[in-house]
């Protein structure tokens, strides 16, 4: 037939090729941008991690009995420790551009400590706050030993190396963890929709649409979309506040929308250096320590997926198990520092900052180390840091909507290594995703309705261990996927291909891929003394 299109070539019918390194990243781990650009990008990472840093203490300190001054000090301490932990992780840990900040996983165990009977008789709010904080310090110090031992002993390296359906498990637990944070996105944004909605729209336009219209040599607008959008909406929110837009609205709306209601600026000192045991000597309770150790185990699983997502958006090769184990050990050190300094919360990889790597397409290690410097600097200069920490929560929630989506898509992207035409893969995939949402939803709804979890025995420490673990979407999805993949495993080459193990074999050891040396080797020639295997 005249004019008919020629038949497609065989290579045109092939699906997109599998990539062990993500292409189109402007700056990878070892290629830092120019210093002015790197400093601005580092400050952008600092702004993004402030959301969790402010929200967790704001939730916990009031329940402990503290006021605005205590809240400001805890935020300063959490920010200071986050800067130290981020610097250690990028220098001696995985060496990935991963921000180590506060973790929502530790919040339920901290609340359990707050509700402990031995604090109920304390009348003085200040004394109650300090006593509870010292109790959380002791629990965190003990719980940190789990990740320190598991990481530095190489046990986690062996667990990861022995993983059967590695890509399948990582994909499911990472996707379920991040998509499971949906309650921190639009529901928080909608509490003040007049500032939350403009933030997400402006961020979307600046980061995705303008670059298609303005095709310049340097991607300035999209790379600094967070700085531009937050500045614009923050000024707009302040104009609404001083203009009297919230004078006759309910108190809850004022607390969410106004830029002068956080109470952080008034409570923050001008200059203050957080120091160890600033709340007093830690106290230890075996039950609380075991419960916090369960939270530490959950964050170990969650951070494993987050580290791999960071490596993806930094255009690095998948982490060798020995490097991942080393990073877990240093994350344990981070939890130990959280206990020593008294943050009231443990540490884990910041998912939102991993999403920022994707948005900017800059995975430089130097940028995140600069952001660690900003964290330490503004934690010491309390008043200046408090100004940025007072950004209204709906603005932060708008950022989360895009960042969490990016990291969740990284989890789904790992399914490219698996055979999605296999009924076995489809069964494990579907059941693990569904139950990974369904089981934690039951645990969370039960707890919200009855003020205690479904596991409710006389041993409170046991209750906390089980309830915390099964309230984590990543832990449930990853554990279930690992169980199903192990029990439904057949020792043949086809099953290995279905689960992506033939791809994982190349990265199962530090020396089996020559690129590992470039991305993950320790500085100062320390590999001679601490070799990776």
C-alpha cells in the first residue's frame, strides 16, 4: 500500500534498557557544582530538613511539660546533632549525600515514655520535662547499640548479601514507607490551603514547567525552585498575618497559618551551644530500652531502602553490602549522639532530602556537607535559626507532596530489575504492597481509638515492640516480601532472573565492580585500615 509506514525495527520494539546508574543527573557524588551554587543548594537542603526537625519536637515537648523555651532548645539540639550525623555519614559512613535527621518512627516510643506511670505524680512541668527527657536519653543510648553492633560487626552486610529477592524487597519497602507518609502531605497542606496550595503550584511550575519554556544553558529556576517558591509564599503568608486576615478565625487556624505563632523565635536564645547531658544524667528502664530498640530495628530497615534511593538519585551504583553495613553502624552512632545530647528522638535518613536530590538533579556529596554546616551554624545562632524554623507547616507539607512522590517512584523504579511477567513476582508484589498498607492502618486506627495498640499485655515494653514494628508500612511490606520470596523460592536460574539477583550479583561485593572505589571508598586512605569486602 502506497504511503504506508515501514515496519518498526526489532530494536525499536524492545523496552527501555535497564540502568544500574540513573542518567541525566547534572552532578553526581564526586562532581561538585561551583562553590556559589553549592552553597545555595546546601542552604536549600537545610530548609527542607527543617520540617521534620521542627514538627517532631513541637509534637513531643508540649506533652513532656515543656514550653516555648524548651521547644526551641530541643529544636536547636536536634538540628545540631543532625549536622554532626550528616557530616559523619557523608565522610565515614556510606559517603552518600544523605541527610541524617529526626525520625517519626521513634515518636510512638517517646510518647510511651511520656505516658509512663512514674512521671504522672510530678507536678512541676519543668521537672517533668527534664525527667522524661532523661528517660528518653537512656532508652536511645541503649537502643543505639543495636545498629552499632549490627552495622560495624558486618552482620547487616551478611544479611543483605544473602538477600534472595533483593530488588523486589527493596522496591516494596521503600515505596510503602514513602507513599505511607501521605498523611504528612496534602492533609497538612489543607489545614491552611490559602498558603499550602500556592506553594505546591509555584513549586510545580518552577521545577517542571518553566524549564520547558525557558531553555537556558544553566537550569537556575528549576534547580532553586524550593528557594524561590518558599520565599514567595512565606512573604505572602506574612502579609496575610500582618494584614489581619486571621483575626476572626479559630485558634487552630491561627496556629497553622500565621507566621508568628510557632513560639520558636521568642523562646530561642541568641547564642547557645548544645552540650552532652544538658538535661541531666540519663535514666534507664529496661522496658523502655527494649521498645526503643524495636524502633531502632524498624529505622534500620527503613534507612536501608532510603540509602539505596539516595544512591540512585546521586547517579551512583547500588551500594555494596559492606558499605551499607558501615552506614548503618554510623547511623547507630547518630542515635547514640541523640541520646547523649538529648534530642528526645532518634535518627534516620531524611526521605525529603532524598527527594530534593531528584528535584535538583544534583547528587553532590559536597552540597550535603555544606548543608550540615548550615545545620550546626544555625543551631548555635538560635534566633537566626528560629526565623527559618518558623516557616508554617502547610508550606513544608507542600514540599513533601513532591519529594515523597519522587522517593517512592525510586522504589518502584527498582522493579525494572525484576520480571513483572512472572505470576510469582506479581503475587509477592501485590500482597506485600496491600498488606504493607492494610496492617499498619489497622494498628494505627486501633491505637487512635483506644489510646493503646492491638497488642495490649501487662508488659508495656513488649506491647511497644510489637505495636511500633507493625505500625511501620516499610517494615511490614519488606518483611512480608522477604518471607514470601524466601519461602516461594526455587533454586533455578529463572527464579534468580525473576527477582533481579543476576543484576545484584555484580554489586554483592565491594571489589566486584570497579566503580565502587570511586563512589564509596573512605577518605584519608582509611581503606587500608578499614577495608571493604
